[in-house]
């Protein structure tokens, strides 16, 4: 048994006018609750420090950059890092990263129990568009504000297991999980901000979004015999609704916990990393069963 007590820390809406300080206070409250429930690791959403700003069309790069963190940690989030170290809880934290040489990424970091950053991931699959599209009920300008991630899909040893990271749209792509699966990943951490209304296909409703959220995480978990934790920023941000549905999926693809609200909510589940072994040694023993000579199209197109 290699049990990690995992806290999925779903966050409710962050309004455009909300300060990072106010958000960090909410995150610390979630962290304290996770501690009370015995957590070893806490997962926050994608872009957890601000509203989902890619819904807003901006032309002034100086304004765009106000949504980005120039260093991590920094003055605004240091209280969170300090509290996590005090609790001895490792973190997955999603935020907008502006590098010293001027690159913009949709990023997540993984810390150890001392709040030391041991891993960084930059979102590879950027959905949406890069110019204002009047036909849309709302904009989704991730391709305008972020560059595609340049770090691939690494995994790290932490808390006695092999942990990988992804962000939001990444969870819809099987390649995301398989590249980590080929590195023997045991736990995939994902933050997301998912609009409940498709800006082009108004018919796709909340229930279908929640179905696809479950489907993506369950398939990734089952087909790579790993745990998947997907955590939402949810609720209505300046009139725009984001789905909740944060969930924890076991290596058999079964949902073991799912958020009941669209607000700040902590789910804590004991996850035995050894539960990944059976699948990896039998049905998903990649070395024994995969036939890579037939897979060329996946990397060539
Ligand atoms: N958000 C959404 C997501 O992939 C989206 C974008 C929604 C794409 C619904 C397709 C369908 O969950 C982010 N931030 O990627």
C-alpha cells in the first residue's frame, strides 16, 4: 500500500475585480480544511489565482500581462506556500506564467511537502482562437494570450509515487495520458476552467459538458492504469458560467469522488498508488502488448 491522501480543492468563481490576496485567502481556507481531513497533497484549478481572463478580448499587452505571474512564488502567493509548508502538504497550482524573457504560458507547478517547486508543466493543447470572433457568445482567447507549452508531458517522483500534470483541454486528448503512461505515471493532476456554454454550439448544455469531463478523466485513468484528479474553477464569473464536477478517478476508471457544488469545496480521498500495478502488469502492460510499428500516424500528422 502506498496511500496518498489527495485533496481536490475545487474553487468557486473568481470575479474580474477580485484581488489575488482575496483569492489566496480562500485557497488557504481550503488548505486548512484539507489538513483537517488528513491530506498529503492538494490540487487547485487551472489559472487558480485570477478570473478566467481568456474570455476577455484585450489588445493592450500591458493589460494582458497584469493577469500573469512574473515569478512563482511571489508576494501574493507566498502566504499559501508558507501555510502549505507548515502543514507539510504538497501542491498542484495552476497560474498564468510570464517568463523573464517574455514568454506567456498557461502553467502548473508541483511542490513537495516543504513547498519547494519540484515540477513545472506548460499547457500543450490550447483551445479556442486568437482573434476576436463576433459570432461567438463569448470569447475563448487562449491561443491569443498563451504559447503552446514547450516542456512536453514530464513526470516526477514525489510523495513516494510517479506524478504527472496536465491542464484543462489537455485532458480531452488521449496522447496527454499515454505519453505520461509510457513513463509509468501513477497519478495525473489536472486543473480546469470549462465554460458550460459552447460559444459556437449553444445546444451543447451543462450535462453534456459534465459527461465529457467524466469521460475524459475516466478514459485516461483506465487506459493508463493511473489515478486522475481533475479540479474545476466553477460557478459564474462576471456572468459567465464554468462547470464544476471536480472528480477523482481510480486506475480502474471508476469515479471515487465528485464535487456536489459549484463553489469552494474540498474532496479528500485516500489513493493507493499500488492499485495502479495490476493494470500496468496485465491488460495495460505496454511493453508486452503495444505494437508501435502501426502507430506512426499519431506522431507524423
Ligand atoms: N477550457 C475548455 C476545456 O477544454 C473547451 C475549453 C470546452 C473545449 C468545451 C472544448 C469543449 O475544458 C479550457 N480552458 O481548456
